C-alpha cells in the first residue's frame, strides 16, 4: 500500500492530536500531495530530527549574518536519494529559504540497490540552489570527510559541525562539544513538548512537501534516465 493511501486510511480510523511521519512523505510528488491533502485537518509533522538537536539549535543561534550561505555536507555512505531531504529541510530551517534549482549533473549515473530489498540509492555530488542565494552541496560515496556539515559565506568558513563526535566550531573558535543526539533521545522530549505545550519543533507536513517536491522530481527524472523507462514513482526510502 502506498504511503498516501495508508495515511488516508489511518486518519479516518485513528483519533490523535499529533501525527509524525517519516520521510519520504511518498515516492512521487503527486502521492506526496495526496498525503498532504489527506492529513490537512490534523497536526501532522515530518521527522527531520536535526531541528530538535542541541548541536544544530546551537548553530542556528550563533549564525548571526543573514543569508546567503554556502552549506556542504560530506559522508562516504550518505545516500543522496535517501538523505537529501534532511539537509534541504535543515537549510530551510536555518535560513527560511525554499529550494529553486536542483542540479544532478555531478550525481553518479548508476543507482545501487540498498540493504532494504526493492529500494535504491545513488552517490556522487548533488547541488541545490535556494531562493535567496544560499547553496547546498551534498557529497556521498567518495568523501574523506565523514559526517561534517560546513557553512561558508564570502569564501570564509563560519561554522563546522562534526556529527561523528558531536562538536561545533564557530569562526575558528575552539570546538564546543554539544553532542549528536540519536532518535531515541529526541522522541521523549518531542512528546513532552507536545503534551505540555502543544508545541512541535518538527517540520509541518505541508512545508516538508513544498521543500522536497523539486528534489523528488529531479531524482525521479535521473532514475528514469538510468532505467530507460518512465516510472511514476521513485523506489527510495
């Protein structure tokens, strides 16, 4: 059963004042739009947990200059289809900007099967431009740097976040050890905030759809070029 159909069925059978979905919302923009419509009457969010992590909350508070910024993230096993949405969301959260262009020209030509049977991913370099001039570069598959997020402006490095050891370094200062929280450590606070304040720091479903419809379309086009077909859904997780 597709994600949009599943959500439509669930929301008519289950009463809840908080819904949290995993990404992707669905495996095509049309199905994602159907999911947004199905959940329009409830409080539904997408689980992009970096918004809740002290490591990135600290970054956002310290990042005083206004956009545009140049963001980059590198990891040898990132997986561009699976994880680009996390970083598009992160840039949107930090800057308020929406993506306007996705460049897949430096993405590998060949997709690879994942450990989850029936699903695929791809490596290489992916570039995203945002509406006020910020840029995001993601590198997967051949990086000597592991899980490092860097922010630059005017050719100067403003910040480096090392997710591997949970540190953040602002403008050449000493590393600040903030820690990189796992999902199990975040979920409790998420539920506490909702129960106590009716507040959720995750991404509203409709915003997640708006931020990621462009990347979903571009990756589906790339997938179809690889397959030599005209598939309507992208088999990614």
